[in-house]
């Protein structure tokens, strides 16, 4: 049972918002639309740089936030934030894209602990897919229900090269797993949604009591 659970842990390692804190907040405070300075300089030193179009409307903003995050954001002609590049004080980095309503479309990032990943979003900014890997070598692809936002399927490879496919129900409970052990032996497990195996191939080697 412990080996089976290790597969689930590897597959769903990116089910949560691995980079949510990095690029989740992309609403910027209003900035004055004063005309850009006409003076040319080889080097400009400032805490914030605003890029405007010919009408004085903001189209980009580069700054360092109070918490030490370096940020570059680009806006469309309507002033909507459509792309952001962020680098945190801890070395984490992320690139995000947003639709015309400001909802997330795609996020690419690296966390301070070495995790890297891609998150894709559908209607109204709901996450639909995520792919990620860890510094230790685990990797996983997770697909989400576009309506509820819950993980419904995961495909992953654990540290020892053990692949696994899992399917989850509407509540997010693990209901079916197909996996291969490091020695090549395949396994199939069906559960009742509460962690109890109700059917499986091959027969579990541990006692039934330890599988409850």
C-alpha cells in the first residue's frame, strides 16, 4: 500500500497551486499618465519606469515592489495587463499571460526550491492543466475539470523512474491507478474513494489489514 501511495504523491505533486503565490496577484495600482521624458540617456536609474503610448496611456510598467520583487508588466491598448515577468527576492521567477478580462491564461515559473512548471487556464481563469517537475527528478501532468477546477487525471514519473496514471472522481478522490514498478511489474488498483482498495491486479503482497 505504501508503494501505491508513493505513486499518487508523485503524480499529484502539482495538483496544488505550485506557483500560485508567484503570479496570482497581477493588479497594479493606478499610475499617472504623464508624458514620457524626451531626454535621451544611456543609463536610467529609478525604482519604477512607466512606458506610455503617443496618447499618454500606460502600456508597460517596470518596478521593484516593496517586498523586493522585480516586475515587468505589459498592457494592451485598453490598458489591460496582458503579460507579466516577475523575479522574487528569493530567486523564484515566473512569466504570466492574461486575457482581455485580466484572467490568467498561462503561467510558466520556477519556485525557489527548484520546482518548475507550466499552468494553463480556461474560461474565467479556471485551471485546466498543469505540468511540472521537481529538483529531485519527479515530473507530473495533471488535468482538471474545467467546471469545478478539481484534478481529474494525472500522469507522472517518480524519482526511481516508476510511471503511474491515476483517475479521480468529481470530489477529487483517487479512484483508479495504473502503475509500473521499478522492476517492470504492472499494477492496477480501484478504490472506493475513501482510500480503500476494492479491486486490483496483481494481488497485493501485503496483508489485507494493512491496506485499509
